C-alpha cells in the first residue's frame, strides 16, 4: 500500500478533486500554505494499492498545470538587505509536488 501526498495550487484543487471522484479515487483534502509565495495550496492525501499508483499520478498530472505569476518579494527581516530584490519577478507556480510513501500499516475503525 502507498500514501500519495500531492501539494497543488488552489487554482487546480477543485479540478483535481472532481477528477479523482470521477475515477473512483478516494482522497482527503487539507488546506495548506506554501512557504515561498505564502499562497494557498491544497494537500491531497490518497491511500492506494501499489498497482494503482500510476493511475493516480496520471489523474494528478492531467488536473494540475504550471503557470507563470508575477510576484513582488516581501521585505526581508534582519540583515539580509543586500540580497533583497525590490521589484516584481516572474516565477513558475502551480503544477503538483507529489510524494509517494510506503505504508507500513493501515487500519480503519
């Protein structure tokens, strides 16, 4: 058994949830916040059999896309002023960050 953790941008969250349901894949969705942009994300926890991992990954890949976003970096705290960039920069956001973990034991009560 595997546990799949998929961190996706909120813009892709509803589409992913809908596509998982269409495929009969059960998931738990948690609200989360990214550390770099401090923007809303959703983390999906999906427990699945080993042989279904590729199917789940295909649904995630088809549901989540990356995009460019212009952001203005936050002012740094402390003495890091020399590396602070005060103007907007374009960064790649979205897509999905996925972890596939082995499950040692599963219980449902």
